[in-house]
């Protein structure tokens, strides 16, 4: 079995696929500056050779739009890899000379990402005009070069399954089989933090995948092709037989551009992206289990309710009515799941406070309506909006993510429209990391987001109308990272007091009531960090009123640290967790083509920042 190293070259791409997890990075000016340099990719190629990898792959972004693509293929071939492949949208291969140069340099593996058998479907998914026709011409060009020079060309297709194409695996086989594609990789839409609010739009249940593969079996048989599923448990498809379904796992390692300083130095979260069922205990298939997006909704609700019961059982009996329990981590919940969980928690513990970034599976308009429904039913007392401005990505200090302030703005305007129509809103609260709030009011590049957020808050709060209500600005102070000596906060007293006053003034200027949220000793801090946290919170408390969340803020299974890959539960509020110590391996290519300049298909597609009104 071969050992493959896949090198992610970066984020730039000439398509804008609507399901893409990297679209946030395309709002960054000159995003190509984040891509690996030629020498960084060479370094990873050398690493692969030294570590005994016999296959090399390049992915992105779109690696073929790199000017050094052919040069890197040639460099990789000099190390004697048995196969060098690329994962591509296929559009650059529409240029015959580019295809010939890449193949003669040593490229012999081609994984195209074609998602629909018609231009309407594929071009619609990829947001690129004529993308399907470009790729089909690319396949024809590959075959011509293969025949002309007696070269090898291993052809595969990778289809992301969405509601609009999941039923058409058969048609994809019938379209691409005659062009030499023999392996059809399929995988349902996978959500991450950046696109968690698209899960409701793109979610595909496993039953639909299995039914579509069954329908494609005659076409697979006709062309001698196979399906290779990813993120689908092997047991669901293995009954079709190995002649039609290829097991999904093999020796693959990836270097991701934004997670590495040097090859071989890689750390990652212990993300809980899969779960197992009872049948997994005796299953002989080699697979990680079921994707967490497919986790039964009833179990999500049960887990939250059980966690609420356990949490309150550990709290002292309150002298006064207990304030609403507060939780986050509902990104994967469907509407009925939210309703069920909140109704049950309300029945046992009273109304709740829902902490959300408005990046949920429930579409934003439907979530706004749900918020009103829950409030009017008496289940929801507070809506706590998590804020994250555009920032460096935690884990990847060179990469930015768009944040969610525009999502909050959109959701607040939707709530305002409902309130104008007579619907009831809960108490509105906005949660800020102290550092993020300082950046919002100080950094020129973020001040427009701060201004727009406040206009939306004013609109939702009904300022200037007979339904006006106050908005709370909740400020939380980040924990110092583990493993580092915390700063001496006594020495920073004057700076901290000045910052607290500045934040207080900024909030009051926008008619928000600022306060400081503390978890007291419930953060799980070591003594040194706990001491400094107590000092700085005491300093801020000289300026801001304090609100303890120690007996309010709870975690449930879907909001735990290992769910960070999708959850917007703020790590700076709960507790920073350590990354795992795991040694993995390197991630990641183009020439200046001697024809038609190839500039048309090499152009990077930049995602638009939508700032309406």
C-alpha cells in the first residue's frame, strides 16, 4: 500500500465553490501572500522523500494556478516518487500546452473536483462560469497527451455531495466514465466554524448517500469503475462489494499551510469530528465512525438536558431565584432539537440564556423566528450574542478569519423586523472578549464593523420607538495561556484601569450597559493564573459592575473543547485548552504557460464581503 503525502499549497483559487471552508480567507486582500513559497513547498517535498513517502500530492486552494506548478512537479519527480498527483478543479487543463508541460514534468495523478453532470449544477456549485466545460476539455487534453507521449494518467473525481447533486452519482459516472475516470470519490458536506451556518442548507443524510450509490451500481459496472467514500462509514456501503466500493482509508498525511512552521512540526486539536455506535464495537472495518453532523438530534437534546441537571445539582441552593442557565454549542441543532431541549430545561430549571454566534444549522431568518417563539413561550430569557471580529485564527497566527460580526448584524436586523411586527424579543446581551472590544474601538480596519454592529443593535433594541429596551455589553477577560508565566497584573494596574474606562465610555456612547462577567474559580486555572485573573478582574471591577456566571454558564457534550472545529463557544471565556502533541507530516502548484497567456483561468476568485445598506 502506498504512502502518500499531500501538500496544501495555500488558499488562492480561481473558483468560489459555495460549500468551501476557505471562503473566509478569500476576503483578505492579496490572499496569495498567505500561500506557501516555492522553497517552502520544496522543503516539504524533501521531507516526504526523507520520510519514505512514495507518492506526492498537491492541493489547495487551487494549486494549478501557481506560476511554479510545473517546476514543483519536476522537482518532485527528481526524488523518484512513484506517483505525483494534484487535486484540482481541472480548469487550467483546458489549456493544451499547460497540460502537456505538467504531464511531461511528471504529473500522472489527476483528481478533479466536479460536482454536477450539468453546467447548471456544477457551475452553480463552483460559482464559476463554464467551469464544467473547462474541466471536461481538460480531461480530453490529458488523454491526448497520454496517447501522444505514452504517459500514465490516473484519473479520479471528487464530488462533494449536497442536496442539489447527491442523487446524481450515476450521472457523474456516465459523464466521466467514457473520459477515463475510474474512481469516484464522494463525501457529504462537512461543516466547520467558517461555514457552520450553511449546514442546514447543505446537509445530506447518510440514507441519501447510500440510495444514490445503489442507483449508480449499474453505471459503475458498465465502466468498471468504483466509488470511494469519505466521511461515510464503510459499513453503510460495504454490502455493495469491493468491486464497486473502495475502502476510504490509506496512508495519507497532510501538511496544512497555516498550521506549520516547518515540516514535521504539527499540532492539532483533539477534535471530536466522529462518533461511534454499538455496532462499531464488533465491526472489522477500519474507519473512525460516523460524522458528528449525523449525530442523532434526540441525543443532542438529551445531552444538553442531562448536562443542565448535573450542573445545577452541583450548585449551592440559591437564596433568590436562580438566574437563567446559560449555554452555547447549538450549531448542529435543528429547530425541533432547540425547541425540545429548551422546553425541557425550562420545565426543570426555569428560562434559559442562549449564547449564540448566529452561525447555526437553523437558517438565520428561521433562527430569528425561533428566538421569538421561545421568548413568547417563556423558555428564553436572554439572548447572548458571541462576537468575533476579523482576526488571526487561533492555531494559525498567519491566517485571518472573517469573524461573525456581519452575521450578527444580519440576524439583528431580522429580529428587528419581527419586533416591529409585534413579536417579543428576549433581553439582548452582547459578549465581548476584552481584547476584541479594544480592537473594535481602536483599529481603523474594524471600526466600520463596530459602527455597523451598533446600528443593528440599536435597531433590534427599538431605540427611538415605544418598544425600546436596553442592550447589555458583557465584557470577559481572557485567561492567560497554559504553560506560560502569567503577567504581573499588579504592575499593570493603571493600564488596566485606563482600558476599563475606555471600554466603558465606548459602550455607553452607543447606549449599551457595560458589565464584567466573571467565572470566579470555575475556570479550572492553575494557582498562578488564577491569582493574576483575580487581580485583573478586581481592577476592572473598580470601573465596571460585576456579574458572576459561575453558577450560570454550563457546558454540554456539543460545546466541549473538542468541538471547537465547529462550535463558536468562546474558548477565551471558558478555558484555553492545550493542543495535542502529535507528530504528523507536511501540505500543497504552475508555470507561465506559453499560450493564450492562460490568464483567464488563472485568476484568483475573491469572495465578496457583503455590506448591504
